[in-house]
C-alpha cells in the first residue's frame, strides 16, 4: 500500500523520522518527493548514531530506499551534490544510483537564490519568511515565463540550457556566477543522475514524503506567510492517478513555526528548543506554542481529511491543548482567493485561545480531531515509535481544490 506523509502544522512535525520509520518497518520501493525543494530539512537519526538532515533525497535513503523527485519538486543540483557527499560519508553506497529525477521538474539556480534573498532583505521588518533557497523565486519565474523556465531535462541540452540561464540571469538582475559555470555544473549533474519521464507506481509500495506543512499551503495557508507549494495530499494523489493510498498526517504535541506569521498558541514560557531547528538569518527564530487543535482541524479540512495520524514528541513535558479561539473560526475557502486568506490571517489577531488539560495525548487528539492516532513517537529513531495497523476504513474525502 502506498502511504502519503503530510505535515498538518507549519512544518517541523517530524515527517522525516516518520518516513524513515516506514522504510525501516515496511517493504518500501521508493520515497517520492511531491512538493517543495531544497528548503526541506527532515532530520533522521538511526539507532547506530548516524544522522542526516534530508533536503532533497528521500528520508529512507539511509535504509537503501530509492528516491524519486517528481515533476512537482524544485531541484537544486548544487545542493543535491553536497547532500550526496554527506550521505556517502555516512556509508550509503552509490547514492546516485538510488535517485531518479523527472525531466519536467524545475531547476532552482543561484540566480533564483540571490533574487529571493534580495527581496526578503528589502522587506525589512515586514518579512514574509523564507528559507533563502530561491524555491519561491523559481516558482514565480516559471509562472511568469513558462517557456523559459529551466527544467531538469534542459541539463541534457547545453545550448538550450545556456539560452535559458542567460535569460534568467538578465531578467532577475541579481548577480550570481557566470552562465558558463552553471552550464558546466548542470551538465555534470545530467551526466550523474537518471532523468525520467514520469514514474511507474506498480513496481512496489511507495512512501510520498511531503515538505513543509499544510498551514503554509500556497492556497490555504495564512497569506502572505506561506510557501509557493501545494503542501496537502493533492500532488501525491494526482501522481498516483487514482491508485489507492493511505493518507498519514503528522503532528507533534506542540505547535511550532519558523519566523514571521501567526502562531496563536505561542508561549515562550514553555522553554522548549529544538536542536534540529535553530534560528537562521532567513527563516528567523524557531517559535513554540501549545498544541493548536483549531489550526490542525483547519489543516485537515483543507487537505480533505486523513486516514490516520502520527503523533510525535510525546517525550515533551506538555499538557495543554487549544480547542477554540473564543469566537474566531477558521473555515476553508476556494483556492486562489489570497485576499480572503489575508483576511483570515488578520482575524487571528483577535483569537483568544481557550485551553484544556491533557493527560492522555492519543485519546485527546483522537477525540478532538476525529482521526485515529496510528503512530506514536517518543524520540528521533524508528525504535522510539509504536504503531497500530495502517488501514483505510472509509472513502477518502476530497481536498479543497
């Protein structure tokens, strides 16, 4: 059975460790990345002490599981090389053999990254939040110039690649390395990776690994503090073309986010830090709040529900859950209405979080969200997790599309 793993928060709920656990306990053929790009940071720790923060390779790579970067991903070849070097140092043999890339996947370049950072710096104290990797700038450029956007298949055609890179550098005007240097680097990338037209999903079970979180979704997140990516189950379901899949939502016992944007239950007094999510110049500070059932119910609504939940960080000493905003409600709207989403964001400034005490997290989450908790995690390794049987009991509701 295929499994789709999606974060029902603002990201950082533990998707990587859940994917690693699935690959350790099940026969998984391929981990498929179906949104986002090199800004992902999914930390996996093995029982033998090996640790890697996955950005583009799937989080099953340390188990020898293949990765496919689908047409919905934004590929950064230079960052991919750096990641491959670390995986090789950790003992993964012939890591490139484990990777396929869809020829139509967009390529993120140093020019996108420089333009992204310049825009974010220009916003000053009104930053939207960014990982500074150029993923959003890459998506925006592709929308504005679809015929000139650089894609993985272009790396096999140096003249066309040079034309597109020269246009990109000129239009963005953000500096960066000479075009010929990028052409040479991307030619080497094309000679190293296997590019394909789509992917078969009948060779064995796949795990679809999402990036970021539903509350950052490009259409349903709290605009403008969102990502240029569809973070729900939708892309994975489209890739599967009607094949059945188990939709696994990931949550942690606290609600967190990086940098700017609303976090209704924020409480610095919790004193909780995360060594895998330090502050950085682009994303900003790592912020922590109490479990926000209102926001997570909204995420479930816009994602079309889930078949089960993975609840992580059960080892944290927390015991409060927000169950209402004191009259402020979150209702899904039609995708693309960013003005509506901005008004929704503004309304969160009036939210008055109301809390209830929690003694049994599994029962509290199930009772409040109406979805069974099928995976519980008390630590970073696969051995720190317990599970029930993953089975679909009802027809899948449809996401808001």
